[in-house]
């Protein structure tokens, strides 16, 4: 089980994005805070100077370490003896790559929110740079951090459901059910603006989560897609729903559904994987429960914290079975593994095996490739298209 | 609420199929028995004479009313003063149309299991004949019989979830997980033999149930499909999985998943419909529960038997809320509505409104058209194809 | 699996009670109808002659076999060559014993609804008579008929949860939440009239179901109780809630909760049994699901119809796993087992082992003894009292 | 919604207990860490000097602020300019009162784990002292911190289920299923040693949680009990199961079940409250879900984070509906409310209304009074006894 880290070993962290009105920023702060591996000491939190300063003050960041843009922040922090050791990027998608490059170039490790980039080409460019090191580029695909998502991965790897044949994955949220962008709701306005959101808004925002969950758990890549991107809310500028048929590397088949308009859903992320002898079911809204449904035996319900779970699941949890954990804990696992990766690099040692579960730019490129293929298939009347 | 019918008003029923080893035959007998509207008095239960006689004896059918084939049965029963008033057909798919025609031609009402036919052309031919009357052709799409499926239909019709935008429907069963047809298991052998099962085994067997459920509840037709039919079990002769993207008449989008190989599932029929203000969720394995998930209000759980349900739901049930009902009750609703349709025709009166919910050959043709479109889309690399 | 019986072997059945307005009567008719072992041919359905005749007509019972009272019915039917072979009693509680005695004295087998009697003394008198035979006295404790209740019994008998230590059982219904008896609702009026309902209305009506379920599944008797009977709805004449602490024969402890006023519940019958190595959970509103919760292994979900269930569970079902069954099926199991017991007695052979699961007057006396002990404990300030 | 506090405003916190092997200590550290209101700077973590030092080192506590006992810690910290502003006590039960007194006497605010004391007399003595102030005495009844527990409290207060009539509450855990204390498992050894655990081990450990949950949500006090305390595991020195019938202040009735031996349970805390028009159901293992079950309307499912919840529920959460929260978040709510209470006292202002939800020594005395009454009722053959 995990525990709160020794505060004397905290890494100095900077933020790009995450102002006071940013919901994802608040979540990143919690995720970085929970295990105590990081201390927020610098940042560019908002474009507007007043809002930038207000956030810094609320977060306890010294005024001299609040920057007007990420370029100046990267240079200035790299120059300080007590400069940030890592930066977390949670600005809009189009900022992800340029900001990442700026910090990588200064040797500062990057913890970037998904999607990696706003286009496949940009993502590939970043990956190429990241591979050169020495700084790391890590990606907060937070749902990979759930203990039972890790258990599912382990179960499949050791054959608990046989050969994977079918995957049904969905991240069908509901926050775009009403055209609130037309009433000035910001969070929806930038998401439904193709200029800011990229070629497929719904895939960039939620689809890549589903895609990453599928990859993480099955260990398979999506090889071909047959996709439809739709706009189901009248007057919307971007897509808001994607239905994608999948062919996986090993010949398995699947479906991925990503949506903003699954009215009545609260979050809507779930995964089902069917193999030759059984299946797994996990739903993010009840994350401490994993169904292992044998074809030829009684179904089993696995719960986080139980003695028979894999080491990977056990290393991802903080409290006993029957005491619920949630998203912040899962997200904190990603941050803590990022901390271990960063620490290990600085200490010139191999990182702990568990920390290798933290997604990276490689995963991010896979996600962008998936989006790209879906956009092409949609344009080609739904024909099968390589991913 | 329904009640057991007066036995003096039972209709005389014949069977085509439904021998002692037939699981669907046993279910039809229960469905016809429960409300007491029918009495089984004649039949051709099996091709093998000994098995035919054995079934008749077990069912209490007089030896002189056991026939070697449906042709002779139709003629002979039509000639008797106490001949069957209706026939239930549950023989293999290829028998559905010829047997239906034989009885229709003798003026005997037909209650036929799904799928209506083994090809679209054959189905259309039957529909043409059925339209001429006077005998009726009814189809036992039994899942339409559940009280809460009817409630869902009513709720959508009266706008409880707004305009329908998305439908996710699946009938993902698991009985073909292992290649038991290669070990001589009959029920799987004929289902996976394309000669007997038609162009898509998985769609004919379970896909049409999902398709009908979608149509029945939403009141929408599928207008276009982008489909993939797959064979996921090595060595299998037929398909065993279908993934279908849907476009509905009103512009809504959807996905239909039909499978024999969803390992670990027990039956796997469920429906989700998303509208502009909320959604509905129903799962056949907990049939007395319907989730009405408002986008802007607390979610509601509706249960069969509750005072606030529609008349249609109330007319479809027999016991109080909190006392569970199941498949036999749903199936019996179809049989009882068939009885009312048949009775009304004989009495030259309009049938009760509720009995119009019983599916007919029209619905069967829709199902066959759907299969046909999926097969064509699959052959066309997944391109969108009119249904 | 069960199947519809051969109609030529139907037993001739009479009813005492079960008029057109009787909800339990309608349920008995369905339970007797489903498997086809009985034919309703005589009865006294209501005290009012017109309502008595109306019911007979609706049920297809010949006018000459409708009787003004059970005494005349017993004598007249016993005198007919085609007289009833069994009688089902579903009149108010106070009628159970006198009617039972009248038919037993004529050698007619009795299928009686619960509770057995309106007092312990009366119940014991009946048991004494029933033991002399030759006619049988069977009790429709219908919840004993569920396949997974039988599976639970088998699992405990073979040690699947170790030694039983704790039982938490409840039948907490809600139909008395509002004082509808004060507004003339009949079903509630007689239930809350101590003269008709006996010493504890709530225990006679629902408490004995919980008590029987506990006994049936654990194989243990309640040896001592510490009870409180309460009236929670102002102005009510009877009790409407009972909280009972239990000590079982083997030293286990437990709690039984019976209620009319568990507002918002739909039916509210559930059982949990905890042993030295695991526990079982069953809830009547999802009857096809049984949780087997090992202490030292993953929890299991057992579903009706699965291959690994006991023979007893398999003999209690009609359709496949994943196709839901409900109360009528469970109740029909009791009726079918009664049919086998009656048939076996008439054929001078031992009844099939499964039919011995059908409860009898012995069980009924246990229930009355439990009520009696609870009433005494309640009067003694909650002190422990022998049952 | 809550957010991570400004680190510059952290309160200096000391620990009594919470060494490296202490599971509850780890949980307290997380709860104090999450919202960032506290910094751990001093403590006595273990009796053994080496383990005491090891914990301090792991927690980043300076060696000079590690103390051999709470007495010396209280005096020394009170003397420092940078001394602790609050102390969290999570040592064994018998330490709670003496340690609390030591810090209160030095004017240091106390955050104490439950149960408040090891006897009612001791608890009353502490309360008397705490009332004199000026330092505060707060109690970490952590389950009171769940957002939907607060919603339940609000719903009842505003009449959403009418007048409370029935409460069924249980904390039935399973960690004592096996007699592991006989194999040297420490956590069970002290819990089952009456000298350390007090008059009722099971009530002190889990029963008071159920009792507090009931009080917190209903706003009612338990006025009388009829209890049985049992030892269900052979050879155990303490009780391990308690069944308690309840009478509440307002005339409502209830049952409380506390257990160590509910084999197969993972944690087992749940609450059901039934009123005159509906009921509420909450289960700690799915804490983001609250059922509001109207008697005369469809049931509702409320989820944490939804727009229509009370302010109290909204102020207790950090992330959106559909993103799960868990125990650490609930526990952190208690810590953050404690921080507000402490801060307000130091700033001579009224604390925020929400912080008044944090339990205090008054609640602790109620819990001890409940235990005391149960022990007396048990000794009096289950008779009703004033609480």
C-alpha cells in the first residue's frame, strides 16, 4: 500500500495552465498533493495577468515565479538553482506540444495532460524530440491509474480470460447534451471550436481516454477503424459523438463509443474485454469493483484491496478493501509514478517497475494516430482505415 | 393486471416444431400455457416419427393429430370441425416461410418464431401473402412483451427523454464461445451452418432481437448501416459476431452489437436510448427495472407494477411491484395478444388496442432487410448501406 | 429443467377463497396453471353468493360445483366420482384451520396458504390431525420455491460457508405505510384488525415468510427470541413492525425484521447468512442472483440456470441462465411439488425427493410458535423467550 | 467545491500514535494531507524509541520534535513559538482521554479518533473539561464526512421522507472472522482484549460508527436499547457481534448491527432510514450514490456532485459527478472542517457553518452512553435500557 511521502523529498513542480477557474487544474493539484511527492512553486496559470497572479497567490506560489508565458518560465526556471524539476501542462490542447518542447529543451521533465497534441504530425514531432532526452515526457492518462484497471491488465496478461477476442469500450459523457457553448459556457466553447480542439473534438477530449484504456488493459494496438463522427446537437461547430468499429492487432474486434451527448450519463467510462474463456467488466463510476466473468465457472467480483490481487494493483492503493477510493487516488498514482521516474532519472538509477505503468509520449502518439484514422475513415464513408 | 383466462375460451393450437429436445419449444409451451388462452391439440413436432409421437404423447396430443409434415397437417386440420385455430411455428428458420404459407392458405392464423425467413426475398413474398389475409401472421419477438419495454416505448413516445439522438443496443450472448458444433452439439451445429442459418447466422439468431427491440422502443427505423460480420472462433463455418453502426430515420445514430461469443455473458440483451433531455436503460436480466436518467434532474428507477406506469405496462403484468416477473411472463404477453388478435378476427371485431403491440410479418421483413443491408455493407468494406 | 405437464394427468383442484378481487387468489391460479398439473373444477370463492358465482364463471367452474361454504364443498366433492383431489385454501387466516380440517376429514389433500393458523394452539391441533393422514397438508411458503433459495440451502448443507454463525433476514414491505385501512382499503383493513389477523398482524403476514426462509436455507430452528412489536402508524389497531433478535439452535445469532411500513420498499424480502468462512446474500427482487461471498477468496455471483448449480436448483427452473424467472415460477414449483406429493400418495409410491422441499403443517407450526414467542417477549420488556 | 489550500496557511500538527505499522495512522496522514490544511511537525508515534524515530524520519519530522510520551510532548510543544497548533490522537482507545486532557490543558486543539474514551465516566470527565475551553476537542467520526451522508441529513431535515419511523443501520465488518488474535495478529489482539478495548469491543470499534451515522443523519438520539453482545468465534476473549434494537427520541424504532465476524463482508457500513413518505439508503462501499425511495413516486438515485444537491453536500466534494470520490476525501472533509474550527478560534471569529458538521466530544459522549446502555441491557437479559 502507498503512503504519504516524506515532505523533505518533494519535487519542485511548475504548472502551465490550471488557473482558479480550471476544473482540470484543481484535479491536477489534488493529484500532485495527495501522496506528497510534489510542491507547486512556479507557473503560468492564466493568460490574463490578474488571473495569473490571483491563482499564484491562492496556490502559495511566490510572485517572482509567476510567468507571463511558458517560454519565459522554462528559461527562467532552468536558470534557478531551486528551479522546477518538473512541469505539469494542463493548458488547452494546442499548447501541449510547444510548451512540452520548451521545457524538454531546458532539461525539465514534463507531465502533460492528454491529448498529447492537436494533430498527429505535431505529436510525432514531439515524440521524436522526447526520445532524445534527457528529460522525460509523461502523459496523465489518469484512468490507467486505477488499481483495478491494473488488475484487469494483469489478469489478461496472465491469460485469465484466454485470448482476447472482443473489446467494447466507451467514454460517453453528457456535458455537451445542451448547446451551452451557444450560451457562452467556456469549457464547452473551446471544446466545440475545431480550431482549438483539433480534427475531432469528441475523440480528442474523451475518445482517447477510451482508446488508452483499451490499449493499457489488453496490451493490443488498434490496427484498423471504421468510424463515424457526428454532430448530434443542432448548431454545434464540432463533432460530439463518435462510433468506431475496431480491429485489433491480434485479430480481435471491438467497438469504441465516445460522446459528449449521452444525456443522463454522469461520466460514462467503461470497459468490457471478452476472451476465449471469459470476460472482464469495469466501470469507472464504481472503480473498486471488477467483474471477472468466467464462461465455465461462477462469475467473480474482485474488489480493490483484496489479498489475492496482483502486486501491481496492491501498489496502487492506500486503504483497505471495502473502504472506497476514487479518481483523485487513481490520478495521484500517475503523479507518484511520474515522481519515481523523474527521481530515478535524476539519481541515475532504474525506475521502479511499477512506475513504468505511467503513460508517455509514445502512448500519446498512438492516441493521435487513432484520431487521425477515425477522421479519415469517417471521410471515406466508413471504410476500414489503418490506424 | 392480467389473469388466467377462462379455460372454456381456449383456442385450439397446433405446433410445427417444438419436440421434446427443443428448448425454444418448451418455452413456447409455457408461454402459451401461462395465461391459459390456448390448448395444444395437434402438431408436427419432429421429423423422426418416433420422436414426433413421443412428443405428442408427452404433450397430451391425440395420436391421430400428429402429422408427418406441415403440409398434411394444414390440410387435415383445416378439414376438421375441431381443427386448430392457430399454429405456432418454431421449426428451423428455413421452415418458417413454407409452413407459414401452408397454414395461411388454409385460413389458419400463424404465430411464427423469429427470424421471419431465411432471406429477404422470401420474407417479402410471405408478407405479400400475409397482407391478403384473411388469416393473420404474427411474430413472437418475445422481448417486446416485457412490461418495462412497453413503458420505455411509451416514455419515448410522450417525450420523456426528448428527441431520440443515440441508440446503443446489444444482444451479446455467449453460447458459441466454444466451438461445440465441432463436438456435435446440435443447437450450435445448425446455427453455424450457413445453409440452415442464412446469410448471417449471428444476426438471424440474436441480431434481429436487438434490432426489433430498438424499433419497438424508439419508433424509429434503421435507415443505413455500416457493418462488420466476423468469425471469431477458429474453424467456425458461420459468422459469430456482428458490429453495426446505425443511422436512424430521424437522424439519430447508434450501434448494434450481436454476438455468440461474448464469453461470460449469460444472455446479454440490453438497450440504451439517449435523447435530447435524458436517457433510458433496460437490461433483460433485470427486467423489472427501468432507469430513466434525466440530464437535468435526479435519475429515476421505475419498477414493473408501480402505480405511475403507463396503461400499456400495467396491462402487461400479473403480480405486484416488488414481486419479480420474467421471460415466460413476457413471452406469454405476446401469446395472449396473439390470442386477442385471433379471437377478434374470428368475432369480426376490432382487436383490443394492447394486442396491436404483438409483432407481425411487417416487423419480420424489417428484420430481414436489416440483415441484408449488414451483409452488403460488410462485403463493401464497411461502407454505409441502405437498410 | 421443468416442462409443462401432460394435460391428461391434471389433478382436479378446488379453491377456498380466491375470488375475483383477491390478489393472492390470482397468484395461486397462475401458480397452479403454469406447469399444468392442476385443473380448477370447484370452489367457494367468496362469501357473497353473487361474487362467488361471478368468480366461478370467470374461472370456468361449473355452476353446480360452486359452494356456499367449505363444509358443504368438502362433503359434496368427496361424494363425487370426479370430485376434487386437492383443495387450495387462500381465505383469510382464521379460515385456514377449520377448512383444512374439513377437507382432511374427507380424505382430500390440502394445499394451504400461510400462516397455518391464527394461533399456536389451533396450529398444533391441525398438525395433530394432519399427522394421522391419510390426506396430506401442504403449505405454500412460496419463497422456498425459488431455485437460488434452494441453491443457498444446498450450499450451506455442504459447508460452503462453514458453520452458520449469523442470520440477518427481513421481509420489510411498505403496503401499510399510509393508514389506508382508515380509508376503507379492504386488504389493509382485515390485516390490521387483530380479531382477524391474530396476535401479531405483521408477523403473521410477512414475518413468517422471513422465518421460514431462514429455516429453509439454514436448516436451523430459532430457539429464543427477544422481540418488539410496534405500531408506527398513528391510529392503527394492529402492530405494523417487528424487530426480533434471534438465537438459533446451533448457537448462531440473528435478526429478523418484519414490517408493513418500510416506506419506499417494493417488497423487501432478503436473506443474509454468515458462516465461519463466508456468507450468502439473496434478495427476492433479483431472484436469479445469489452472492457467495467467501472470506478468503473472491466473491462469486451464482445465477439461476448455470451448469454448476445443485440438482435441486436445476430441478426448480424452466429456462436458461440469463433468461429471468420470477415469483410465479417459484410459486409454481411449490404447486408442482404438491402435485407430486399428492400423486405419489394416490399411487402408493414414495414421492420424488425434490417434492419433499414443499413445506407442510410442521413448518406452519414452527411459524406459529415463533409468533407466539415474539408476542410473549414483547410483553416481557424484550426479554429472551423460548420459541 | 473544495480545493487544495494555500500551503502558506498550513496549521502545525502533532500526532499521538500513527506509527509506520498503523493503518489508521496512514489514513489520518492522508486525510490531513489531501486538502493541505496541515503540516505534520511533531509527535509521539510509537512507544518503542526506535520505531518512534523511524516514523518521524519517514514523515519528515525533525528529531528534536519526536517525544517519548504525550505528556512531555504537550508541555514542550506548548513552550515553542512554532509549537503544534493542533494534535491528532490515534493511539489505542485507553490513551484517548489522558492524551486529550494533556493537550487541552496546554491550550492545544485536539483532533481525536473515536471512540472518545474507554468508559462512559471517563468520557463525561473529558467532556466537562473540553467545555471549559479554550482549546477545542474534535472527533474524527469520518463517515460523517461523506457528501451524500450530508445530503441524507439535509433531506431528512427538510422532510423529504416525512417523519422518521424506522432506522436500520449496520457496521458489520469481517476482520475478526478468523481468530487471528490467537496467531498473534496485533490489530486483532488489542481489539479483542477487554482490558484495552473496554466493555464492548465490537461496539467501541465499529458500533459507535453506526450509532454516530444514525444520529448524524436523522438528528435523533437513541433513547432506549435492547441489546445482545455475543462472542461467535470460539476462544475469543471479547465480544465480536452486537445486535441492538433501538427506540429513538421521537418514537421511531430501529436496529443496529455491529460485527467483526460478518464473513465475506469487506467493510459493511450501511444506513437505511424510513419515514412516513419514503426512505433513504446509503452504503459506504458505493458512497457516491444515495437512493431516495419515495413511497408514492418513482425512486430517485442521487449522485455526489449533482447540481440539485444541498450546499452542504456541494461543499464536501472536490470533483465532478461521475468522477468517484472515496474514504480519504470524506475523512479529509473532517480534517478540513477541524482546520476551519481551529483557525476561527485562533482568529476570534465564528467558524464557517459547514465546519460545525465536524463531530465533537459531545458526540463522543453520546457514543459511550450508547455502549454503556447496551452492556447493561445485555446483562439484563435483553431488557429495554435507557441510553
